[in-house]
């Protein structure tokens, strides 16, 4: 009496092998798609951070330009240049001429 009966290995149906092959191909394709999308997201995030840094730099530069503009256009500076460099003076009431409107 033998304890183990010898059995012939079961054959797997061809449709099952085809199904397993399709599933393995699907798994591999899905893994490659995940890798590709992850790489694309990393590139996009890197580009986004670069653009944010550039926007921050431009915002600082814009603030500096506004400060420079307000400095150049300060009333005291304009008056000083008008007096010293252009020899201009503020008009007196005798020099003011009123022009009537055509209404």
C-alpha cells in the first residue's frame, strides 16, 4: 500500500493561460504608466516651483521699481530740480491768468 498516489499533473486550459498572460501584460503596462505619470508630475512640480520663485523675484523687483518711482517723483525733488537746474519759480498771483470757458 502506498501512502501517496501518483497523480498526473493537471493541464491548464489554454484560455486560462491566455487570461493569465493578458493579466500580467496589464499589470506591467499599469506599472509603466504609473512610472511615466510620476515622472511627469515631478517635472511639472519642478517647473511650478521654478515659476513660483520667478514670480516672487519679479514681485520683489516690482516693489523696488515702485519705490524708485515714488523717490524720483517726490514733490520736493521735482521742486528742487525745477528751481536749481531749470531756474523755475512758483508763479505769483500777478502771473496767473484766468482763461474763461466757452460754456
